[in-house]
């Protein structure tokens, strides 16, 4: 489906309903919801050979370097061409592992043209030591073309381990991090980059150091639709990301309720309930994915953290997580919410009351959908928090 605004989508749905084409109306609703959750996001990961680009691509997607879908990593240049790696749960989010700048096949003066810079929403420039002349040239070219770029200093765990061996009891982690950051900033300023911001990370554990700050910066600076794609695709490295997902999903409830109300406008027995269930299944599937509570996400989390898969499953309380979301399962969960069954029944009866019936039915449908989605989002968010804490042991 093309990028059609909600009011126009509602008109298309109403036309299908006037033609008594219930299947088309339900399909349009499903397609609209899926489209809203699939805006493309293209992230270019670049830097010099051996800087940890491929490991960053893997860590960002929540998979280990030994995963079948991982970008290949090695001590020599393994990225010989521009290659995209889709997020395992959100294929609309693509991380592009770009060849090292300044190589024979990708000279710095032709680099942007050769990698096809126009398709990228922003760039992350990675270095495992200091940012060199080629990195600065690339940053300037990206800026000239109106794109965003972010400096990431990778493999910071190597610096910490080296300093700890050297200083022993006098070692202070925060002091070491501050020195590395300041050295990177001074080096970039010396080469003409004004007010550079450098993020220190370790690809082996994104929960450490500056990855959360990088995420906050990206979320703040990206356009709204791109920001949403980033938010739901980020690994749950802290409780704040889980809470942000919770806020985002709650902020979209109005759209589900409007679609639900459109279904309630049809004076056909059971149709509103069928539409509501289709909407709820689509919505809940997105919630489960966004909170990382689907089975593949949990398996990847188990592999990356070393926490047994069954231990993660053991802390999950919601029947909607780590399973296939079906209409029957939605009805079962709805039964846990006091008053929801009564509201559904009242909605079906009220649409046959002359004059006020359909408006009353639409209102009841919206209220039912709203209350149930709030209940489900809260329940899944609590599960995500428990899984996160268990993964941290």
C-alpha cells in the first residue's frame, strides 16, 4: 500500500463496506496497520578497515558474530562491497556494512558516489583508535550533502583492559573513558570538525558506555517516521528503551480505535467484533515484536547473553508473549479485563437501535479497543522488564 493518510484509508474502508465487501475492508485495515509499521530506515556503517564495522552491524541487530545472519568479521578487511543486513524482526530497517574508506577499490575522493550515499538516512563513522584524515573527509562530504553523521569510537573495552593492567589499583574507568573521549574530540577539532560528539562503545555489550546516549541522539534528530522505525528495532539494552516503546505504542492507540469505530458502523451481526479482532491481532503482534518478546528475539537474547532460553521464558507472565497471536488468544486475554465482554455484547446490540444505534456502537467499539490495548501494552511491558532483568542476572 502506498503512503495513504488515515482519513483517506477510512474512506476506502467505508466504500468497501457499502459494497458489502467485508473481506476487502478487513484486508485494507490489516494492510494499513502493517504499512504504518514498515517505514524504511537505511543506516550506513562506515570507517577504516578493521574498525569493527561488521561487529557493530551485528550488535545493533541483536545478534552475535557467529549467527548465520551475521555480517562476517575478521582481523582483515571482510567488507569488499556495499552490503545490507536487515534487522531480523524489522526487515524495513537495513544496516549497510560499507567497505573501508580509502581502500584501493573505494578511494576517499569517490567513496560517497561508489557506496550510493543518497539511499542512507544517516551514517555512523567508526574508528577503533583515532579518527583519521579519511574519516574527516567523509564527514565533511556527508555534511555537504545534507546528511547526518555520528562518530563512534569502538572497542573501548580494549582500552579499559589495557589501562587496568598498566595502572592496577590506581585504575579508574570513568577517568579512562573521559581521556579517550577527549583525545578523540581534540583530534577531530584539530582537523577542522567543529564541536564533534564522540560515542564510546563496546560491540560485545551495548548496555555499557555511550550506546544509550547514541540512541537518544538518533531518536531526537531523526524525522518522526524514521524515529519510530529506529525505536522499535533497537535492542532492549536498558529499561528506558522499554518505557519509550511503551509510550510509543500507547501513542498509536488512537489509530486503532478509529479503525475499530469504522468497523462498528456496519449494521451486520458480528462484523464489528471480527474487525476488532483483526485490528487487535495486528496491533499485538507489533507490540510483541517491539518489546522483543517473540520467540526468535528471545532466542537471540539467550544466545547473546548466555542466559538459558527457558530461564527467560520462565519470567514471562502474559499468554500473548512467546507464542503465535491468534483471535482466540485475544478473546481469552479480553476475558481477563473486567467489563470488556459486556462492552462487546452491548456494542453488537446497540447498533440496531434506531438513529442513535450506530454512533453508540462506534463509541463502544472504540472504548473496548482502547481499554484492551492499554491492558495488553502494560502487561507486555512488564514482561519485557522482567526478561531484561533476568538477562542481566
